[in-house]
C-alpha cells in the first residue's frame, strides 16, 4: 500500500509532518510505503535533521503550497503544482492508495471532488469526529463542518455513511444511529430535524434509535450521532475548547485525555471514490503519525467500496 502525505500542510509543517512520517514507519508493515509530497529540498533537509535515509520514503516534488486562508476552489485551480494538488493527481492516477493532509480542509474536500469524485448517489461528502464515551467506547459525530446547510435526504445519507464507517473502520457491530435534537420526542426540533426523523423512522438501512439531546452526546447513548455541519462544528469546537481549559487547569484524567486530537490523527472524507484523510491544522508529529495509520486502516477496510454497495441497495430515494 502507498500512503501519500502532504508534507507542507499544517501549522507546524514541514517539521511535524516529516517527524510524524518517520514515527509512522515503525508501525507500518514493511510492504507499505509513505509518499511525501512537497518541496523536495525542504523534505530532504528535514529528513537530514533526523538522520533518516531519504530512500525509506518516496518523495514527489511539488513547488507550491496552499495556505490555510486561501479560498479552496481558487487555490486548487490556481496552484496545480501545490503539495495538495500533486497529491490528488497521484491519487486519481492510482499512483498512491490514500492521501492525507493536515492542511486546508476546504482544499482537501474540493480536491477530492475534482479528482476522485463523489461515489455515485452521494449528494454531499461529509466529515466526522470521534467522541470518547463514558465506559471506554467511542461514537462518531457527523457532519462536523463540511455541510453547514443540509436537507433531510442529505442527513439520511450522513446516517448511512456513519453507520458503514462505524462498522468497518471502528468495528462497532450494528451501530446505533441517533439524530441530535433538542428533545427525545419524535415531534421535537426544527423543520430539518422533524423531516429527517420521518425519513429515518422505520428504515431498514441502518439501526435508527431516535433523537438524543446535547447532554447525551458523551453518555454512550448512540454510536453514530447525526446533525448538520453547522451544529456538528459548534459541538466539536465546544468540546475542544473545554478540553483545552481542563488541560490548563490540570483536570485531565484518563477519560478526558482521550479528547486529545493527537490520538485520532484525522477523519476520512466520507462519500468519495478513494481514501482521503483530513487532519487537524495544529497536528504535531504524533497526530501526523496517527493520521497516516488511519489512512491505512480506512483503505484496508475498503470503505469506499462498501459505501458504494450500500448505496446501491438503499431504501430511500435521494436526489440533489
């Protein structure tokens, strides 16, 4: 397996990205290969700092860098020789099996759609976040920002994508799917929540258990929590903010330590025809390592192929 890494992406690149790639080498099977995309001289300089032989990696030169503040669509089109652009070109050509970056998440989404495209039938690709639960389990929250505005049929697909991911990547048997709402009752919520509930109610495509409230998000009430991207991003950023406050006050125990983004590395873009992982912009070397390992796990799980098969037999007719 060949796993591509955007060396130039992230607040601490290229130091953290190269160091993370070196760490990942120790946990990957010998047959796997990490392909580094970025400015070649910069990559070689970073490897030299660690005393690492460049021959342990494949290095693909890319002369441009997409900044975090750049408009994603404009950047992808205007910087074809960026580390993200060249990475996606290689992914499209199947020179690599997976591509990961802690750089611009918007550029990663746009690049995914332009290069490998949505899986047929997927209205909107989405991203998820791992939430540690009481008792040691975890759940997926999606969408977490890719789709701030969503329609009921799109939310239904989020549930399906989340269910497939939870089952195949995180090994959760028959995952419980819940809709994030302001009350447990069927008629609660705004028009989007009410309409989505009616679509999910009685479905045979996944194990829908109904609504859960915000206070239930960390209480192991569901394995997959579905919401629009605006709501999901607010929930995720709130949890990240609380974790940082607790870290500063020395209040982190074994449970709350699991909120550290380093442990998860990133999240796959769900609903596209390949394996693309987006990492946190502030990723350090440990987070980069785990992002690379996640890319391997997602590709090995054949997630995109399983999503294709599931959509082919989905009961609800979806449309753009």
